[in-house]
C-alpha cells in the first residue's frame, strides 16, 4: 500500500512538471544592442497626439497610454520622448526613451532596445500588440 502511494505521488509530480502554457515565455526586453539617443524626438505639444483610430505618423502621435491587456503590459509615452512601462502588475517595471521612424518604433533603455512596428492604429512588438487606451 505504501509503495502504491509513493508511485502515485511520483507520477503526479512528473506529470505536473511536464505541463506547460500554450504560449512561450517572453520578456519585455529584446536581445538587441542599445542604440543611440532617439533621432525623432516628439514635440512637447500633447495636443498633436493622433486620434485613437489613426496610425501614428510621428513620435508626438504616440503620447499617451497604450496597453495589451492579454500580455499584462502597459506603456505610457510622454511628450518629452521618454516612456514608462508596467508589466505583469509591476508598475514602472522599465523606463527609457522612445522614437518613431517611419513605421519602426523603438523603446530604448540601459538593457537594450525593443523594436516594434506600427500596424494601423496598433504597435506590434515581440511581447504583444499595444493599442491606445
């Protein structure tokens, strides 16, 4: 009887360890090397931000809060060219500078640069897709 209990418990432990999420684990930073200061600094006029349904054309159009609830990820773009990021419930998880060149969005900090792409009114990164809040 005792041997059966040990075998059953061992089997449960092994099966639990084999389980996985449907999605691969990701982190909010990329492995890219850091870049120099953003070349497309936004203007300080927050009123120039793009309407919610418009595709951002300049860094100033990014100003505001963007989020991906599925990834528990929020980015606040500020008019001075900086950003603050919340990730999985950790407020101000990361901060740095951002830029927009054409459809390429860059989030740079001491750890490197995350690069994303403007797709319509969304910002698509490896971590997830941000939409204006």
